[in-house]
C-alpha cells in the first residue's frame, strides 16, 4: 500500500462541476478516493476523550473506524460503523457532521477531520461489494408492525430484527424509504443508495409491504387482530405548513413538500426527458421560506432561468449545500417577509408582495426579533412560487385509533419521553411524528431507543 504524507488541510470531496450539475440530477459530491481517504484518516490522532463520539447522536466509534481505514481494512471499518448506525451510506451524505461529530473533533493534525467524507467512503466501499449482515438472535416468536419506512421506521425494524423479533414494515407509497426516497433530491441522496440500505434490511428478515396506508386501507386495531404484539408508528412529518396569507391558493404555488415529492415520485428528476407527470417550472421561480434549499436547486435543474429564495433570517441547510446553491446560481434575499400573493387575473400567481425586516429591540432573553421596516413594501415578480416553512405530522392514524393522544400545540403524537410508548399500551411512536420535523439522524436515535423499549415490552408480555 502506498505511503502518504500527512497533510494539514482537510481533504474535501471532489464535486461535479457547476456547468454539469445543472444538466442533470446526478449526485454533486463525488466521494473521497481511496488515496484521499487514507490521507484524511492519517490526520486523526486517536484522542483519549473523543468528542466526536460524544457528539454523535447514535454513538458511532468514530476513532475506531478511522483507525481501521488507516490499516486499509475497509470491511471492518464498515462493520464498526454499523454497530451503531444502520444507514451509514445515508448518513455519510445527509447527516450534518459539521454541527455534530466534527464539532467535537479536538486533536488532529491541522484541520478538523472530514468524518462525513470518511463514513461515506467506507459505506461506498461496502455498497460495491456484498453488504455484511449482523448476527440475528433466535426467534422470540413475537412480531412488530412498523408503520412508515423512513429513517425511524427502518432503524427500529433493524434493531428489532437483530433481537429476534418478526418485523413487518407498512409503507403507504410505492417504495420504501420515506423522506429518504421522496423528500431528498437525487443530487444529495441517490435512490440507488436508499435502495441498497433498504435491501440490506430486507435481508435481515424484515418484510416490507408497500401501498398500504395504515389508518385508511387497514386500521391499527386490525394489526393487533392479525397477531402483531406491538406497533411502532413512524409516519414522519408530511403535512406542509403555509403562511396563511391572501392569494396562497393561486395556481403555480407549491409547498416545498409537494414539489420534492412530485420530483421524486413522478420522475420529474429525469427532466428534460418526458416523464409521466413532469412538474411545471417556468422561467422565474421563487422559494418563500428558509427551508426550501433543495427545492431551489431542483428548480434550476428543471430549467428555471432565475431562482430566488426570500426568507427571514437563516437558511436551513448544511453549509456546503448553501455554498453549492450559490455556485449554481440561486439568489438569496434575507430579512424578507411575504404579505400576499398576487394573481394574473387568470388564477395564476404573478407577483409576491413583500416587506423588508430589521432586528427590533432586544427581548428579555437577549434576542432581537425581526420587525417590519415601515414603508419598505415591494413587489417581486415570479412565475412559480414554492412555500418552504416546514411541515408538521399528519396525525390521521392517531385520530382514527382510539386511545392515542395528540398534542394540540405541536400536532405530534404524545409519547413517554423515555420509552416512546404512546398513551395506548403496546403502541409506540418515534421520529418526526412524535418530535416534529427534525433531522434524519435524530429520527434514527428515536428508532434505536424505541426498539429497546419495545423489546422490553415484548419480553415482559410473555
């Protein structure tokens, strides 16, 4: 194996050139080469009190897998990650490492270690070969129904299957993956990666039934009647929020949730090739809200000539993705609040009336709330508008299932914060449906913790 000089600077992942990005939905970060991964791993000093582990929500032994990379034992490195994280190829791409594990990186040679890049390298190496499977305990004879196949559902299913329980996942859409498949664009998380991770979970013995909407096509109580001993609800947060301002029902206005689902579900990502249901994108697209970074970048790839993001204060997204959006031509306008959408007389949006904002007086907490600037109203021309102010859980399952309570304030399913059991015995919930919209890694944490509680419940129930 070639010896590499230890470098001081972090080795960034190579990326698709900007001019090529806008012609397709191909993945933008290309991943570290073996040579780059070895050089980056060589900078880790294996500190005694690794803050990276402390800051990792699922507790991956980061120095451990980096040490295995140094030795060139990539299979062992993959197994080391999978001891704690069942979706490493996903997390290596979408987990905000800069705010988590990398923020705890204390002892290095030079810059902070590119932990996400190394995790992705190891996961990619594994994906190219035969993904190994963990040991599965002898069958307990117990069975669990998991409703939803997003990160929380996939994680709880993995953990329970390893414990020897029979697990069946029920997914309302055509393919498993939840937000990983339908809510994140291809250029950030390729569908082949999601499919590979889901297929591995199937190989653990987990059965996945798609096109089944629990609460509609089958009631929760029917699952108990069919012999399931426990149920885990992980239906995410798919109900879009809106500003509730005049004109929001005009044609040409999407929620960011609908926009991304249409692209992923209806193959609009194949633009400019004709798909069964391509999404409508015209010359000028405006994203209104701080949570529409993915939608803005998708609009450019679908042929928009100008894409603007109007938002109050901070864009929600990883630093690298904000930089990539700027490189691709997305224009950002902070301290802006929409007042109303204006139509063209034929039912289509044509303008957005906005007002400028500025920091107001300091509050008791020391923060400054944004206040309107008097007389700063202006009109912004647009052909398409995408509302991106987040989403809340769709609690139809809870509303149709006796005994499950919902928080009136957050619209989430109420759970015991320690066990994740709902107000009905034997039914647990986790991920965004219980916490509100959060990150993929946070959903996985709830899945891991809920699996332990469900296992204890099943063993106690005899």
